C-alpha cells in the first residue's frame, strides 16, 4: 500500500543531558499517520554511539539524583502529573495522529499512564525498608532500599504514551536515571511528554531518549552501564531481550504477546457479554496484548451469542480518527502490519474456519490510503488452527465452541501464552473454579479486559512474560531497587572505656 508525504515532516531528535540533539544516524525510518497514509515524521535509526551518549549522560546524573531526598523526587512527579493532566487532550491527539487510536481510546490510554505517575507520587510510603529489634541477643537488623543506577525502557507501538509511563515514573522516583527507546513507529508522544517532564523540574540527564531499531536495542542490551531493562512487545523479541540482557548481567522484565481466552457460559448476561466481547476484541483495532482474541462459548451459549455478536459488530463504524468524525474503530498502525493481519484471515479461511464477518471487504471512501481493516469474526475454529494458536494483534476474533468449562480450561492449559483470561457467568461456583484453575496471570470475571491498574502488577504468565518481577505495582518498585541489610550490635561500656579521657571526651 502506498503512502503520501505530508508537507510538514518532523525529524525526531534525541534527548541527551537535557538537550535535544541530532543523531549520528545515516538511516531514517518513516512515521506515518495511519488514518491517511501520510508520512508525518522521520525517526533516526540510532547507533551504539548515540546510545552511549545517552547512557553516559544518565550515569553522570545518577549520583546527584540518587542522593536527592525521596520526598523531593516525589514532588517532581506531582508536578509532572499536573502537567500531564493539563495537556491531557494534546497528548491524546498526538497518540491518535501517530498510532490511529480513536480519540476516546487515546484519552483512556493516557489516563492509565497518568495513574502510574499518581502511584509513583506515593514513593515515600513505598520505599520503606524493614527492621527488627533484638533479632538475636543485643542485635538489631534493618533493610534499606537503594536505586540501581541507569535503567532503560524499550516500548511497543500499540500504546505510545501509556506503556513508557508504566516504566520511568517508578524508576525515576526510586532514584534511578533512565534511557527510553520508544517504538520507531510512534515516537512523537514520548517526545512531547519528555518536554513536560523537563518542565516539572527533572534535572538534566536524569531522563533521556534514543530512537531506532535492532541496532539501537542491541546497544541498550549490551551496554555495561545499564543495570535494568523494561520491555513490552512480541513474545519472540521479549525472549531475545530477556536472554541477551540477563547474559550481560542486567535485570530484565520483558512482557510478551498473548492469546487471551474469553469463556461465555450459558447463564451469562448476554447483553453485557456481547458488548464486552465486542469491545475487548475490536477496541484499539485489536492491537493490544490484553485483547480478547479467542472466544469460547460453552454449550448452548454459542447459539445465542453468535447472531447477536455479529449483528452488533456489523454496526461498528470504522474510519479515520484524526478528524472530526468519531468512529468506533480506527486503522491499524502501518501498511506492513495491515498486510500481516490480512494474511492471518487468509490462513483462517484456508484452514476451514467459518468466516462469519470478513473485515477485508471494508472500504473507507474518505480515507482511501489509510491502513483500514474491518472487524473480522471466525466461527467454528479449531484448537490446532493458526488463528487460534498465534497472536494476530488485529481486529480478528476466533470462536472455538466447547462443550463444557473443563474443555475451555484444557484449551488454556495448552496455550503457550498466559496474559489474561475472562469468564462471563452468573455462577459464583463456576467463576471460582475458573479463577483458581485457568492458566493465565490476569483473570476477569464479567470484565472484558482484565488489565491491571497501576497499583497492581501486570502479571503475565508463561511465554507472555520473561523475568521475575513484573511491571507496575509493588513488583515494579522491587524491580527498580536493590535491598541492603544492616545487622548491628552494641556492647556495654567497660570501666576502662569510661575512665579513658579520649573516650570520655567524645561523650
């Protein structure tokens, strides 16, 4: 699919030591507006030299920031939160322009990012150590948390503002410095937000931005001064980031892909279920790791669910998100990703799934060069099919009809992923059984998208996560800090000490 070039093309710069500078890169990638296909920016493919500049700046800034009292670090974050709220709609419009989310979706994602900042503002009460007096005779023990040093974040295209905000607010308030590499497809949101962070009073060098692809990522993974890396992306790259980063002595938390199961019991409230399933499968054009991409209606539930779901989905309006129109769903992020998702629909047809709704037939007359695909539903899919086993990351819902809850749970046990799963039911017993036994880290009961909020960690399982400590919540605080234990014993003064003029003079 061809794209056009906008009259105004932004060339992204790096943020290093508080200054916006040009990259040494000789190769640049395109940033497209997915609604129109226009090129709106150029992003440098940074080299190891660019990464080193940013890391050295972060390392230089670390001692002073580490020694800044935790309450003062929190005050910077309070100012940052206020600025994010003040510029909330501007940020959302940038997200819409560079990613293609609807304005409603973009605002919601920015709000979820602000909530992490709000959580980070509470760092003085989250940074506590522990102590115990007289753990042994006349011996006291205490623990204190310390920052690690330079940390880095490598973030995906699907949430340009939110996912970076999952990372650096916690890292910074814990006393670390940070190097962010946003997705080369959507760097504009992070650049705008970085200016707000500067306005909040963050010292130069504490937060830095680099750009690029694999070479830039590899430079981050292997740089000797980087102590910890946070990553969100596909499972294959998450595994690579984890293995490479840990091999170079770094802490790594790497969130990967998903195939989230939604079980619909015959006793479910079908009106609410249809609405929630539709939003889960097709919200954000399916480009989210918590999308409900696999529906498992149990027994007779399928006969009631499917006609209503298809009818509701057919009414969805798909169109450009960067104007005054208010579509229900926007475009996919790029021409390449559109082609990839379409190939999954082709594969599902060849494998024999029933194509109940074909999004490939969609045309958007007012935006013929946009990267659009309509909501797509496969019915009577089978467990061994590609569309059931693999993450599609687009507006494609596969429906596997199962006879009972045991069959649904067994499908989950055989899934390589483990991000989220949902059940719709009015039976407390069935819900409890599902909650206890389903093979996923985030569970929803009559909740379409069980993504954790800032105060709880994003607890993917299996090949949806590589590492020990998850993103967000208390685990995020533990990830960005290291613990020091001190054991103390004081002896009683001897008579010789008491009469020693040198010792006495110190009293």
